[in-house]
């Protein structure tokens, strides 16, 4: 509520009418007559400024502002733990060699970045949507608001992506503090962006699908936790047992990790993996959108 | 409702007859006041045991498997491989995560979601019985899951010793963290506080108290800080017991001391909370 009022006061006319547009059209590209904004077509409603998905992100920013230190600490902590306990503690003692002759620490860094993107991206959106839907029961307020399903999905996926990206950047800062010799390139950041979008969409999909608290712990413990640790993040896919080697390719985290790793070891990204991650992102987003429409 | 049923079910569990409750029986009854709480936890456990199982042991098992696959040495023996070093750490991790997290979740859910925590706190039994019931229930769960992880570790490495003291030490760890969970739940104002305490203190503790690598590898002040935490001595003692068969009395006493301290702390906080 608060953010909407603020939006209204900053740009009163345009925003309200913009919302009106998606209300009359239901947000799926059918242009109603009377409002002149609709004449530019369906895309204009989503890309309108401020776009109708923007308040969702705004809300997220307000959360962030009030809980900044807590978020910062929790985002720093678990990647730091993995880097220290796997990379510096055990990995260094053991001198484990990875396929391709890189050291375990070099192998671990992109893995931990992917892990941070995945964890905070998926979990934050999932938990937020799930609490809104089932605990506070305030998700219907979003549905009643004159915002289309597409904008709703997009807004949530973007909040997840932003969270993931922030967590990933925090990890990168930590990595630089621990090993200053690491060289990054532009492709790495693009890969991070693509992967975080994918995970945001996954978070939306799971958040819409959960039915109860039980479901949440079920999905978390049975699917997300094994997925996080086995999808090439802490261990190369080639070293898994054979049946798992095939199984982990069902998770979007595997191509994302490989993509991030390829941008660090070679100058340019692995195109096949990038296409795979992009495909996952699109598929997950469309599935989430379809699920929301059905609800 | 609950309060009326409570003494009745208690009598049933200790097998009291329908008429003529003798003084001796009443005394025996108040000694077993904690039993219904354990049984209640057991009922929940029976209904969804597989969920607790997976939730409690998936992380330690995955970490163990990751190192086993990464090292790729099928003939590893406990005494001279890293896996042997790691396994007791993972056992402790399972014990802590099951014993502590389950109990904290139990308290948080009952307080914020079902809103029935006060009913438990109002039960007509003494503080000590209430505390013992909760702690024993949670510790038993943690103990079972930790043993499962230990058994699973035999799958990756062999040659562990299993002296009786190993199990005693493991149960002490479970009890310690169950006490800690009660203490935290009594102090915390809301979900956010417990969540913060868990993710900022307890979660790092399970990684840095000698579970993955010797604490001597930590930078100076952190190493001594780590020895000041309740987990380190127990992990070291468990490892010594599992790898050599002989424990270290100092470490055992240290972890026992932590148990007593945290029990007293939890008792005191519970008493404060119930007097409110």
C-alpha cells in the first residue's frame, strides 16, 4: 500500500492510467479501445514507465532497506562457509585435482557463485510468494489489483533475480578478499544475469505450486538441497555416480554452473550452455505464467 | 481442553488403575511427568518419520558423498583418510541439525502458526519435567539420525571403532543442543530472532568447530574462539573415539560441562517465561 501511494505522488496521472490499461485488458495483449496508451500494442503495457511490475520490486526494496544488515550477513555467511570449509579447509589440505587440471579452489569459486545465485534467488521468491499466499493470505490483493498476470510473474521473477545477483556480487567481493588474483570478464557478469533470471523464474513457479508448509519443507529437502550441492557446484559432474550424472542435467543449476565456469576458464562463454540456461529461464517463466493464469 | 486431558493421559501412560491412586503412584507419576511430551513428539515423528529423516540427514550425507566421490578412493580406511576425519564431523552435524532445528521449529510453529505454545507452558507439571520432556524428545530424534549417518558413513569408509562411550558422547551432544534450542526459543521474541540466531551462530558452528577441518587451521583468534564453543570438544572427543577407540576425558568433561550449563540456562529461562 505504502509504495503505491508513493508512486502515485511521484507521477500521479501516468501510473494510475497505466494500471487502468492492464485492468481492462486483463494483461494479455488484447487492446481495449478508449485509452490512448494501448494503441502502441501489448508490449507497451509491460514496458510502460513506471511499468506495472515495478511496485513489486519497489516493495522488495523497502524490505531490503529495513533489513539490510540481516540480509547482508545471511548472504555473506553461507557462501563464506562453503568457500572456507571446502576450499581452504579440506580442499587445500587434500590438493584435490579437478578434470582439466585446475585446482579445487578455482573449481569451487564459480560453483559457489552459482550456489549463491540459486539459493537466494529461488528461496527468497519462493518463501515470499508462499507466505503471501498461504500464511498472510494477502496474495489475492495482488490478483485484485489491476495488474496483469504477466506483470505479476515478471515482477516476482525480477525480484528473485535481483536478490540472486546481489548475493552473487557479495560472494564475488568475498572471493576477491580471499584470492585477489582472480580475473573476471564481461561474459561472467552476463552469465550471472542470465542464470539469476532463470532462478527467479524457478522461484516463482515453485512459489505458485506449493500448497502447504509441508510442501515447502518437502520441496526444500527433497529437491532443492540435493540439487544445490550436486549440480556441479561442489563436485564435477563427471565424478558423480553414473545414474546421477544423467539426473543432474534435469536441474537448471547444472548448465548455469557450467556456463559460469566456462566464462572464468576461457575468455568467452559456452554458447550451448547459455542457450540451455536461456531455454530453462523461458520455459520456467512460461510455466509459472500458465500456472498463475490457471489459479 | 488440553489441560483437562493432560493428567488423564499421563495416568494412562504410567498404567495407573481406574480407582485408588496411591501416594506412591502419584509420586511415580510426577517423576514421569515428562513422558507424555516425549510420546507426543514420538507421535508426530511416527506420522512423518521419512520427512524428518530426509530433512535431518540429507546435508551431512551429501557432504560425505561429495568428498567420497571427489577423492574417489574406494579402499579408504578410517584412520588414514580424510573421509575418516570427516565422518564424525558429519555425524555431529546431523545430531545438531536434527536436535536443535527440529525443536526450534517446533516451538516457533506452535507459537506463531498454531498459537498453542502457552497451552504447553500452562500444563500442570513442573518446570523440570517440561524441560526434560522437550529435551529428551528432541535429543532422541537427533541421536537416531546421527546414528543413521554414522551407519551410512560405513558405506564410504570402513574401520571405525564403536566403543560405548562414543554413543554416550553423541547423546550428550544431542542433549546439549536440545537445551540450547529451548533456551533460544524462550528468549526469542519472534521467528526472525530465532532464524537469525540459527543462521548466524548455530549454522556456522556446525561447520567451523572442527567438523570439516581441524580448528588449528583457522586464524589465531578464531581458533581459540572455536574452543570456547560447545561443539568443538565434543567433535574432537567423538573423532578420537571413532578413530582410535579411546576417548579423552578432558574433552568429555568439557562437553558435559556445556550440557549442564545449557540445561541450567534453559531451566532458568523457562521458569522466567512461565512466571510471566
